C-alpha cells in the first residue's frame, strides 16, 4: 500500500478508570461489505496498537478485552487524500 492512500490509526488500549494499559483485540471492518480488513491484538504490556486502512471506504474499528465493555469508532475515508495518521 502506498503511504499516500492509507489512514494509520494508532493508540493505546487502557482501563477507563486506572488508565493502565491493557491488551485487547482490534478489528477493522468494511461497513459496506462486512469484510474484516484488519485483525490484531494490542500489546498487553503497553496497550499499543496500529491499524492501517486503505482509503475510499467506510470502516468500523472495534476494540474488545475480556471483562470490559467494547469500544467502537467509524472512519469514513474519501478515495482522494494523502497519508493521514489518527491517534486514539
């Protein structure tokens, strides 16, 4: 993938109260087709994750971790544009 046609979503999965990093499963799904385009685990030691999404589609990113409520966010990416980095 060319760095000019993607969105890079990075962040840290953490406990909402203590703010301590936790592990978690991150899934990126194409909202139009339901196809999973990215599936990975956040680092359990520091909670860090990195998801790369191609432009031109609408995606849902879902984060789950045992014992916690899930987190979900949508990203609508126009086909035109440059490399972007989004921190969550």
